[in-house]
C-alpha cells in the first residue's frame, strides 16, 4: 500500500487567509493530506479564517471539507510550544 504524504501548513498571525486556503485545496487536489498548525491567538484567528476560505473554494469543486482539531507540542525557535492543529479531511 502506498504511504500517504502529509503536509503541515504553519499559519502565522500575518498569514494571508486566501493564500493558506488556496494552498490547502491545492494539496488536497494532489492527494496530499493536510494539517494546519498555529501557535498564538492571532495565528489561530488567521487559521480559522483560512478554513472558511478553503471550505468555500472546495465547495466550488464539489468537495465538502471537515476538520478535526487537536493539540500538538512543537519546537518554536528554542522553546517548546503547544500548537492548535486542524487535520483536514474530505467527506
């Protein structure tokens, strides 16, 4: 069985929601599993808006996306931070 490729898109407080949403849909079109990751309130806000953008873009292609939230500990610089992640799935 072929191994699935997973792409983690790190979203920052200054990220373009349209660009993140577009990248997410592009990866899904290519058969790549996508995980959105954000650390901090501003980044989580941008990630949430990118999810809305992505669902709209995907709906135009006849896809219905859903997102599974979770926490993940990761190194940011030299510090361990807890990020919020959304695992993206297609219905």
